[in-house]
């Protein structure tokens, strides 16, 4: 896994790989990476929203106890 990460984060390595691929293959790879990034963003936003909701409920309970 670390070797894959090294290749994906190194522009020179990517260029070497890209030389041997057709444009269509590169575009397909790009679409898949963009999809994975979008899914990750959605996952993080959902987790943040859930955390915000928990905090709001916690504050609401504390406020109602003091009222």
C-alpha cells in the first residue's frame, strides 16, 4: 500500500505511468479518483453533521436542565 501511495503522490512517477497509457485510460482513472474523492468528502461532511447534531442535543439538554 505504501508503494501505491508513493506513486500516486509523486508527479514524476505519474508521468512515467501516463506515458504508457492511452488518454481514455487516464481519463477513466481520473473519473474513478474524482468519484472516490467526492465520496470521501460526503462521508466527512456527514460525520461532521452528525457530530454537530450531537453537540446541539447535548447543549439543548444542558440548557433545559438549567431552565
